[in-house]
């Protein structure tokens, strides 16, 4: 339905769209994701024929060449620009009739179709109202109705939910999802939640270039990286030792110190699987007062930030640089051991949890006692640690 | 063609939905009424002369022509550019020319309605028993509409150049004024320059002739007064107005097209 190959668009020296190629098949719903100024609107304007491309090998929409068969393309698309351009002095029904006439829809069909479309977007009761008197959300719906009226093959929606309150946003998203069955939809957004909830396929664009294109799950897997454990606790003055200790845990590949707030230090611990229990156990035995222990799963959001900011902005090593993991001073040598028991079926552990865990205490008064993590335990000692909220 | 017609209908409807149209009509009717009374009493009750004065003979007519078209055309394109509806129109399945022609015809139609306010007085006088020379009056009316069309097309060109309606109105006003006084301005300049040139260069007369002829081709006032005012229907004069109008409409279309390449 939409075919773009090697599309460039320059504005003077500024390259707004830089070698963009993609292909959208019939019936797909594709989200165009990128920060403001990434080139989303420009690409859409080129697709609708409002702006010509500086150069493009292929530029076809609904089977027609955008440059040579511009009128045919315009006949087959429904385009809703971000500003939702409608004539404010007209009534909703008049605006719809105007659109119908522009598209050469016969009068009889128009009479049948206008209420149908207005009903669909839920503004049938506003038919007699002036467009200028409608609220932003209703106007957005009318804009969608105008775009839908000629029953276009391709719907191009530029930021269809910008400027709406959260409730309206959900409603408009719901609407767009309902279009998916009959139309090919290309919508742009800089809001991830929106694209996440509406579009199965996402094209991420940054600085005029496509940086990722694929289904959401694929993109997260490919670019999101692994999750990490966020850990915030009072670890005492020797932060480096704490970092070393955490790094010594089996499965941990990297520990980043993320600064301190008051007496609490926060860390990001990366490694295979869900390391919360292991970290919690260390905290318990060391008597660290824990404030937060959570697993941060990568979202489209983080993937997006990483892609758009260029590289791994979120995971830049902080204080952990230079501390080699598991050296001679590894926690194992200090008496900490972490063993993994057999995986228990039926217990349904969260994915990545290696099953039952046994921790060997570091407390000298425990005399090397070990215990199953599943069992509750009193922790004595000079500084009674808080109970963890696992 | 049907696209232009659709645009035309929408534009005319929108015009009458705005207070501006009604204010302009009111002003025209009121001012024309006052001047009609003044002209009648000055011409010892000669109805046809008075009507001819109102349709191009007096300066009030040209004042209307310089002030009203810019007010109409400022909204045609620059307001649409500002509010974003231009993007809607230019991605609708109608050509740029259809958009421009539709809008042009709508504004010109409005001016035709506005000049009909003079016909109201003609009808009133006719009803009272003094029949004006209808041929002369209608000829003048046709000329007024044609001249309005020319000034509308100039205003539209100004409107297509900027996205600020106020700037568009001002630009159009200046352009219309210049267009009107260009021949006399040129004449004035010519006299000044000649006194300097005559000392150095020969063949000044030929160049002068040439410039005069050029200026004459742009002289709205003389063309209007030569043809429509005496009630002569001269196709040559109609072509004069139509061709300038067509040129400005064409230029507006090109500017609109060029806008896509620049934005």
C-alpha cells in the first residue's frame, strides 16, 4: 500500500528526511515513532503529496506514484494533519459535505455515508454544531470522520492524539484500532504508550533516519537490552566494597553505582535472569537497610531512548569502572556462597529465576549456617535490617 | 472544474458567515447612498450621470476598489495557510488551479454583490419615475465587476505570499494603490528623468514613447473611463481587464505551487 525507497527531503542545508525506505502492506497498522523534529511529519507530507521529495527511488501510495499521479493518490488517502485543519465557521455536517464534494462522492451516497461515519467516530449528535465550537477532542474526531469519509485505502494520521486529555486519548486510540480492519493505517506519534497500544509494527525514526523497523516485541528484544535490578539501600561508607560484593554474585555481569540520596546508595545490577532474590539475600546478610529492590524490565520506552539518544545513555558505567569483577577479594573468599537448588516445578517462578535458592550466611555468629530462601528467618546482629519486600 | 465549483461555494458561504462581509456591504450601501444624493444634487438631477459617477467616475469608486479587495483576499489564502487548512485543501483531490480559481470567483462574486448596491439606487430611481440609461448603468456595472476582479487577483497574489492575513491585506492595499496610480507616477518620473537625459542621449523620444505605451497598457483608470463609463461595450477593454486578471491568477497558482517546494 505504501512503498518508499531511498527518500530524501532537504530544507536548504537541513536534511529532514535522510534515506528513508519502508514498505507497508495492505491492512497493516504502523506507528511512526520519533522525537519532535525527527522527520515524521515531513515524511507524511511527502507521502500525501503536500511536499515534494528532494529525491526518491520509489514513492508509491495506494499503488500510485506520488509525484506523477498526485491526484489519484490524494483520492485514495485520508490524511489528518496534526493541526486538524477544519473550517471553524462550518457546521460538522457542512464540513463533511464539503469533503464529500471535493472527493466527488455522489449526493445520494453522501447522504447515507455522512451519518454512518459520524456515528462511527461518535459525533453524530454534534452534526448541527459549528466546528469552531467543539472541544479539542471532538474536533479530533470530526477530523477523523473527514479523513474517513471517502473510505480511503490508506489513512495517514499525524499525531492523532496530541493535545488531548488522557481519556480522550484512550478513546481516539480505540477508534484508530477499529480502523485497522478496513484501512491501512500509518500514524505518527512521539508518545510511546500510544504506539505501544495501537500499532503492532513500529518504525522508529530519529534525525530523519529510520533506526528501527519491526514488531514491538522484536524491537524490544533487539534494542532494549536486558533488564536490571534496581537496588537502593544503606550500604555504609565503603561503597566500593558493596559494589564488589554485588559483583561477586553468580550471574551478575555488571554493577553500576547510581549515586546516593542521603544515606541511601542506589545501584543498577545487570546480569542473567532475575537477580532480585540474590541481591536481597546479600542485603539481608549484610544488614543493609533496603529502600528499593525491583526489577526494571526494558520497555519500548527505553529502547526508544537508547535508539534515539544514540547508544546506551541509560547504562553508562558510573562508579563501577575499574573494579574488575570477581578478583581475589571476591565475596566467595569471604565466606559468601550462593547455591542454586533444583528447579521446582509448580512453584511457577518468574521467568529467569533459577529456582530454589539457598544462601549461606555471612554472619559470623551463624557459623556458616545455610538456609532456604523460601523460609522466613530472624536476622540478629548489631544493625537489624529491614524486612525485604520481595 | 467541479473542484473549483465546490471551493467557490464553500468560500462564498464562509464569506457570508463572517461579519466582515456584512460590514463591507453595509458600508458600501451607506456610503453609496450618501454620494448618490450628493451627485444628484450636484448634477441638477441627472440620474444617469450620477450613477456613472458612482460606478467609476468618482474617486469614491476607486477608493472602494483599493480598500475592499485586500480585506476580502487577506483571508483567502494567508488565513488558510495560518490555520493549516491550506494543507487540507492541497492534499484534497483538487488541483491548485481549481483552488485559486474557486476562491477568486467567490471574492469577485462578492464584489459583484457589493456593486449591486449602486443598482439598488438605480432601481429606486426608476421606480420613482426617472428611468436612468440602463445600458450605461449596466455597462458601468460590468466594468466595476471586471475592475474588481483585477484588484482581487492582485490581492490574492499578495495573500499567497504570506501567512499573516494582516500583512497580506497591507501588501495587497499597497499593490492595488500602486497599480492604480502607476501611470501617473510613471509620467511624473518620466518628466523628471527626461530633463536629465536629454543632454546626454539621443533617441530619448523613442524610449519615452515606448515607456508611455507600456504604461498605457497598465492604465486601469484610462481604460475604464474610455470604455465602461460612457456605456460603450468594447471587447478590447474587456480583454484588457481579463488578461491582467488571468496573469495574476496564474501567478498566484505558481506561488502556491512554489510554496510546497519552499516551506
